[in-house]
């Protein structure tokens, strides 16, 4: 089994900071924040990581796994440098969401839940992102919301991310 020594001091401190927000008998309430902290460090959440988070939070491994696999923001498999999540909920579909999704698939040469051979992009399908008036919408790495994603805006974004990735 993995030990918490695999996590950096910074990640362990972030988990501890979030655990401290709750009464000692409710530290499992920090599970979502703990998973985000670990994913930020490692890029994805393996079954071994889930077991370690469960050990730290003193909760059943299956309970941590349920959280990690329920929410779209957690990566339970390795992903590309840029995770692109396009909203496929009805309001976005009515405002050219499928057009944007099709353009992304054709441009990147991948489908949903796939990563480009170069490891740069992973494409995911997402549910409502709370920006229906800006549809179609897309999230980049779960942090950057992109609105009104026409084919032209998608091309500009991909060019920008490729350039950013080349200099990183």
C-alpha cells in the first residue's frame, strides 16, 4: 500500500488545512478538498491514492472512491496536459454545443475520454457548468471557463494552449 510519504509536504499541509475546518469526528468532510490537493500534485487519482486519502481521513476506501468516480473534476486515469471539458447539456446543445464538440473531435482526432497521441489534450464530456447563457461552454483543466465557443474560438484556444505547452 502507498504511504502518505508519496505526497509532498505541501500537499499534506493542504490536506491538514482542510481537515482542520471540521470537527475531529467529521474530518471525512474534507475528502473533496483532499482529492483536489492530491490531483494537483500528481495529475490524476489512482486507486492507491484513493486508499491513502482514505487512510488519512480515516474513512472506508470505497467512500473515497465513490467521490472520486462521481465527480467529473477528478481524473481517475492519466490525462493530457490540457483537459478540455465541453458541456453537452441541453441548453448548450441548443446553442451549437454539438457543433463545438464535433469540431473539437475532428480537430484533435480523438473522441470523448481520449487523449491525443502527443499527450497534450484530453477531451471530456461535461454536464451543466452553470453558464447556459454563454453556451457553448468549455472548461480547461477544471479552472478556466471558455464561453461562446465557436469553431474559430476553439481554433484560437487550441493554438494558444499548444504554444503555452511548447514553452512550459
